């Protein structure tokens, strides 16, 4: 899909024709623990109409069950199968490249580390073959040093996503991409990112819904991840202005702009 030069500002999503919705979570459905204005009513309306939707998140903190529970708690019908996370596609990527029992140094939440172990890998602080980076609010200098030494020792540096910032209740916070880039800069390497903007995560979501790219739209609040992933997958991207402010310096241009759902 070629990038548009002048995005169309929508007054409502009803101006578009589509038969499936792919949507980011942070900044589109909720901000922190609170639902974003208009999101619950919009998704409930789609559910009542029988219009399929799937949530695609670069957040690797929680399992699909946990995300679904949070979404349901906000008032939006959702099953774990309707949530595709960067953690899921990242572990699939690592599993395809490394054998069970491979030592992995993980920067991430206890939930994410549990899923790494459940995938058959061994958590290790030294002599790791992979350094796997997800969002970790406890990330500190000692963890950065351990990650650096493993990468300098030959470990592949893999990030669940390249997000530099994330919207939260009281503003913004550094994302997993910021952590991965700090390690990469110190080690002098380029990290391999698996989540958005890779189109693979979009393809998986469409496969679950049983829809084609031309019939779907992707709702997102970051040009360089959400919208770029949509474009690479041939899906129409809609930048929703309820999350991360649009970056005027980005080379990625959205096809549509929407103030809120």
C-alpha cells in the first residue's frame, strides 16, 4: 500500500466501509485502567452488529487472558482469542530459531518470564544465547549491565516491540523500545523487533477473524508502529488522536485521522 500524502480527517468511522476491525489497545481502548471516551460504546455497537474485531497490542506485560479480562471489565465483549500480543509472536519467532532449553536473559514482567519458561526456554542471567526485552518498569542499571554483557558475549538482542513511549493515566512513560535501544546503543548492535510495525502480527489477527486486508481497518495511535504495520499488511490505517500525539517528523503518513472513536 502506498503512503498517502494528505490524510483525510474523519468525523466518524461510519464514513468508511469495512467488515472487520483491528485495533491497538493502549491509547485507543484505554489509558491506564480507564476506558477512553467513546471506545466502549463503539466496540459494543460493533459486537451487537456482529462485526468482528481483534485487538493487537505491542504490550507484552500480560497474557491474552489477562488482556481479555481487562477489556471485559471495561464493558467490551472479548475473548482471549480476540487478543494478539507482541509477546505471542515474539515467542513464536524465538521458538522457530532456538531449541528448547536455550538460555535466555529476559527483561520483562514476571508474567512474561513465566511465558518464556512455558515455551521451553531456560531463564539465565549469564551465558545467554538470547536477550529478550519487553516492558519492565523495574528495569535498572544492573539489569542493563547484565543484558549488555550477554549481548557482548554473542547473544541475539530481540525486542518485543520498538515503542519508545506509551500513554498512561497521568501522561506517558518509556516503552519497551526505549529499554531495548538503551542496551543496543551500549552494545553497538541493532535490536531485532518482532511486534508492530512488522505485518506478521496483523496477518495473524486477520487470520483469526477470517478476513482479507481490503475489508479491514486498523485503529492506532502511533505512526511508526500501528499505522506502518497496517500499511505493510495492506490494511487501511486510521490514526486516532486519543493516545500518543502524532509525530510530524515521522516518515509514515496515515491515510485517515480521527479525533476519537
